[in-house]
C-alpha cells in the first residue's frame, strides 16, 4: 500500500464531527462499538475465490482486544508541548486525566500507555471494558457537558476538534485546566503520531514510542496478511467507496482522498474509486459522482445504514446506488460508527474484521 501524508484539513474534521453528532452512538463491551459477537478472525476463515461473485451485505464487528499497557519508564513531569493548534501547554499533574474525542481513541491510548488508573471520566465512545465503569461527560451523543467535566476535576484534558461545543473547551482553559489539543486528522498513517502526541503531553514519550511502534507493526502485519488474500491483479481488485449517510437528516457524504477512508480502502487491498474521480475530503454526494464512480462495494457506518432502513432503504433514499455494481449486488459492508475510522491502537483489529466482511462475507452471517 502506498501511504499518503496526512494534511491539515481542519474543516474536514469539523464536517465529520458535525455529521456524527446528528445521532447518538452507543457501544458495547464485547466488541468495538457493536452488539453481538465479534467477526471471526481473518486467520480462521476461508476467503471467497472471487469476492465479486458474492451477493449481499455483511457486517464487520472488530474484536475488543484487552488493554496491554506499556509501562517501561516513569512519567517525567512537568511536560511542555506545543499542541496541534500551536498552543504551548505545560502539564504538571496527570493524576486525573480526561481524554475525549469522537471515536474514543484518545482514552484507549492513555490506557495503553499504562495511565488508565488516572482516567477519571470518558466520552460515550470509550466503551472498552476497562473504561466502561467511568462516568460519561458527553451528552446527546457527542456534546461536551461542561458541568460533568468540571465535576470530574481533571488535572489535564486531551482532546481534538471532533467534539463540541468549542466554547466548553475554552471554558476549561479559563478554569485553569491544561488542555492539549491533538491532531484531528486520522488515517492509518497517523496512528503512530497520534500516540506520540498523547505520550509527550503526559510525560511518557518513551512509552509512546514503544506503543506507536507496536501499533504500527500490527497494522503493517495485518496489511500484509490481507494482501495475501486480496486479488493481486489490479483489474480484479475490488473498487470500494466509503459512503456516509444520515437518512433522518438528509445527509449523504462521499469520503474521498485525505479523509482517512482512502487509507482504509488501500489497506484492504481495494481501489479507492473516490480518488479516481478526484474526490477530496468529505463532500455531499451527487448522483452523477456515484454513478461515475460505479463501486463494486460500499463501506458504511452501521448507524448510517440503519438510518435509511438498511440496503433497501438506501436504494430508496439514494436511487443512484442501484445503478452501481455495489447496489445491483447489494455488496455493502457496515461497521460501527465509532470504530471504522477510529485509527488508534486497535486499528489492526478493525482491519481484520473489515477484511473478513469483504473477502469472506459468509463468515459474518
């Protein structure tokens, strides 16, 4: 896979945050952001001889790997960092940590850095077993609750621009709480750098380097495993597209280059058809663009697919889908909203479940 650099696209991150906030997201403890049993591991299934011969949708549920903290090296405080917004922030106390983002990736990183016992509350997406007992400080899905945050009495807050309202973050700074804003732009390429930003802010840069290396190696190994079963002939590779919908709000977005979805598709051994038609970032889809792209397979968020009434409802709400190969053969893979683009330490598990749904869809039934 050829990896593209992650570019600064603040508007892109805000677009996704606004879209995801249109619905409340729930998560379970047994698997990443979804009820029911996890998808069988890729190593235990038999891939389809021809994935294009498959008819019908499939759901990917990533297994929830237990926290395996990196504990080498004691925290060195105070730690002074320049965050993603250019603010110089000094963190002198990590006894009460609050890590908040739309996917729950930041809190997972804090736990993996061996500082989970210091986390005092969570966002709604941080529902992995080790954190699910913590009080939630987001409401209506992904709105920050200032009163709940202050009640948690954090000594440091880690966040990005994916949650709002932003005035709440400013209020926390006015209250004297150090707030470190990390990069909101996520892709498989950014997993290591995101971990390092968190570790640097919490005074554990060596732990972060080790966790980043471990997570990146796991992703690379998973990409190699997927490449061994994906069609090698470019003419036979699955042409994929990431479609974001919220039927109740009339939101229909195509995620293109630099959205993170492109790196996911490439890792799955597919062709990002949005990139082929020059689609950059996250923009409202048009019938013409969808028909022109003509994907073999659509990747969607589970709540989004549910919001239009499943595959039949998607075709009804967006008739152009029926004019694509994906629509004609109902090849739609869905995964939990808070998981599919999370791009954190569990990225390898996310890729594994998606690969099974794409190349061995019968195993997900």
